[in-house]
C-alpha cells in the first residue's frame, strides 16, 4: 500500500468489488507473468492457455500468427491470465505492443524524485487496501477540449505518493467495476514529461480494454467511476511499471494519464447475452450430421467437440445456431464476444474464453479473415464456424462456437 500523501487531498476509500478476470487488454498492460490461470482455473490445473479470437493452430500445436500478436500475458487482480495468442482483438495493436512493452517513445522529462530508490511494480493488488485521493496540489494542469489530446503543464512538487484520481468532467453512465471492459480515449505521460508516451487520440480511435488486464493504477483508479467521466490519474511507480525502465524509451516512475470513458460492458453482460436467443433446429441437425456437437445452455458457457472420424471442412461454413434479437453486426463494428474452439480430430485441444481469458473484443474486419461469419449476425446470437485447414500453411481445421454479446 502506498504511504500517505504529503499533499493536501480529499481522500476516498472503495471496497474492492467481487471480480472474475476478463481479457487482457491494450492500454497500460500489467507486468508480464508466466503463470497460467483463468476464471475457473488455477495454476496447478491450467495446462493450456487460451489462444483467443480466431486462433488457428499449426500442426504440432504452435500458434499461427496471421495478424500481429496481442501481448496478453499479464498479471491481474488476484491471479494471471496467459493467453498464448489473441490475433484479432483490437484495432490499435500498436497501443497494445507499446504499453505491454512499457512504452514506445521518448519523453522530454523524467520521473520525479518522489521515489528515489528503485521501485518494482506490485502484483495482485487489492484495491480496497489502497488510499485513493481525488486531488493533489502537484497535479499538472491540462489545456484543450475534451475528445482531444490535451497539453500538459507541470507545476512544482513531486508526484503524489498515493494513487490520485481527479474527476475533470463527470459522466452519468453506468458505474465501472474492476471486471468492466471499457472503451476509452486516453493519453499518458511520465511525471514531468511534456510529450506523451502513448495516446489513443493520436490514432484517432478510442480503445477497448479490460480493467482486469491493465496496471493496478488503472484498475483501482478507474473502477468506481462512471461511463462519461473524464479523469486525470496520477499513478505511483509501484502501481504502474516500476521506477526503472524495462526497455529503452519505456515509461517508468510515476505516470499521469487523462482518460475519457466512452462505453463499458461487464463480464456477466457478455456471458448472458444469448439467454433469449431462438434455437435453429435445422442448423442444429446439420451440425449433428457433420459430427459437431455444441454443449451448454444459452446464456452460459458453451463447449464444442467433433466426433471421431468426422470429415474435416474444406471450406468455411457458418451456422447461426441460435438467433438473437439485437442489432445486426456490420463491417467495421467492434464487438464483444465469448468463444471456444477445438482443433479437428483433437477434442483435447479445446480452448475457451469462458474458462480462461474472459470476453474478447475484436473488430469484424480483423475477425473476418480468421473466423469470419459475423457480418449480418444479430447481437445475442450463438454462432458455429467451421474453418478448413491449410496444409501449405501447416494449419489444421477447427470448429468454433461464438456468442456475440454487444457492439461497442
């Protein structure tokens, strides 16, 4: 727990909500971890990290990275999720790579002297143990309108010792929890720097991420706020990336972020999305004839298996197994979904976001080249997608079950 702040603050304490880990995400990714655990797994029982949306296995088990890999082995609130590969998750993969590696660009300033000794990032932080302040005299001032990257001006004084979250503009949307998936614009600076080390504003697109897959300062600082809030966060080094840069040009020391929360969705909302979908008996029978079985109630976790000796698909086949009543997905949409997949002829290869990794976020354009079959599908649907193998590429056929939860 951070020591008491020496700056005048208005303090608040928040109890840590009950959480289940959700997918790792782009911004402010937490420190890498080699553990392999998930929502219903433990390190001792997890033998296969979830490969993510559209993952295609090479013969022999290696992942086929057709798109830039999403670096997603990050420690979360109480344990870590290690996803071997998420190939379609986000439109801003540059952001993912940047902050997962702890930054991409030089800053014109450095971290303050508020923590002279080397500080390493804390893991498994219980947010309820933190003293979170809502203002500090040493916070920088921002110039510029909302919805645009601001200019930062620094005053005198060291970075606050406590995690500090100042509300610049209050929203009236849903309250965020530690397992929320958030769509947000943001910019980040090292303490005292005038140049950002990363910014979604520069990319012209808000970025989705899970509060379970980010540094503790983001998870603990943003939870409890609301959709529509514009926040200024000052994050001590131990709740960010530590005092020492892990690679050249990577951020270190105390960090400051401005964050504008545009949308949010919670894990339970994703899992239950298909509960009112109408089953297509014809599609169900066709899949049975192909030797493909989907198990699990609508609105709950699903699994998929392929019968021994079933003929592998030679072309992609899409089936709406249960049709939802939501808006139809269009090209360019960002969607939240849960999925499971299995390699053809190897039911032991099953990987599931319901079990490890949590809801996935992807653009339809990115997903189309890998799992396809989502354009025109209503939100709330359960879809089965059969993908052929590619001997030249060394990939095997696979079967997916996908629950489409929400358009972000």
